[in-house]
């Protein structure tokens, strides 16, 4: 059981380049989300999904796109990278069993935009 | 919008002292509260999970309480060790399945 897997772990982009951060979970969780972590600001929600085919914006969605074609995968796309998108990105999935819930996180992607 | 605040932002204690980390949140409509540990440059490690119907959880030297009505949680770490040095994050899962995080408490335990 791999849990939540993010790739790549590290990435350097030039301003204006595009890329996709991959996130996959093998726990059949309906809810998945993307966060960015910046120094002193905690983790902030970028986009989230409550199931295949359904996505919505979080707190800081500008500059990012998502799609959810399967339960397992939730990729995050940067269309035109900017230095302000230099951050650590975390993907999470949420288990829901009866009335109990729990969040699981990937190991993160450290992105630098130069 | 859920707002999560952690106090203090940083804490430095001698080895052996007990640690008390505080977390407060503004909306009591939550599913659960999780405490995470994060080492520099690393990912999030889940420490304790408290469902909304529970009052506390314990794991070894760690104990976390939850008072949903007042919007507060406290993480206690007994007999601190240098290996406890890390940043501790509090996260609240609201009823719309959005996780909201505090900015964290950075703990330094001096040998």
C-alpha cells in the first residue's frame, strides 16, 4: 500500500515554462487536494476534488489548473511558471469511513522557478 | 472561512521539560483535528488524530486534547528530548472537507 505518491520530488523551472506535478493515491479515497507551503505561512489550499470529474478552487488557485479523470490521480498543472510559484507543494487525500476521517499526505514536491 | 492559529510561534526548552503547544480555530463545524510534525526540508508526519466526537488522544509521550465548542486543541509532549525538535502543525478538517492549517510552532529542545 503506497499511500499518496508525488512526483517529482524536486524541480527547477524557468519563468514561463509549464509543467505538471503528479499525485496518485491507491487507497480509493474520494477527496483529494493540493497545498502549497511557504515560509511562515503554513499550508494553503490551491485546488481540491470531491470525486472523479469534480474539482473546485481553494484559497490560492491563480496560476494553477487541475483535473480529476480517475479516483486515483489528481495532477496539478502550472501553465506559465512564475517566481512567485516557488514553493513546496503537497498533495493530500482524505479517508472517510463512517463518521471518521483522516488526511494522508505525499512527501512533497520542492519547486523553484528562476 | 476557517482560521487556525498556533501559539507560540517558537519555543525553546531544556531537555526533560514538558511542552505545551496551542491551536485555536474559528469554526467549530469540523470533522477532525490532526497534529503533524515536520522536520526541516521534509514532509508531514501525522502524530495524533482527534475525531470531532472525541476529547483527546494519546500516543506514548504525546497527548492532544480537543474542545470543539471553544475552538481549541492542546498538544502536550512529556519529558522532551532533543529529537523532538521540529515544527508542529495543527490542521482542522472542516465539514466541507477542506483542511486548514496553522502556521506552526517551531520547537527547539536543548540538550
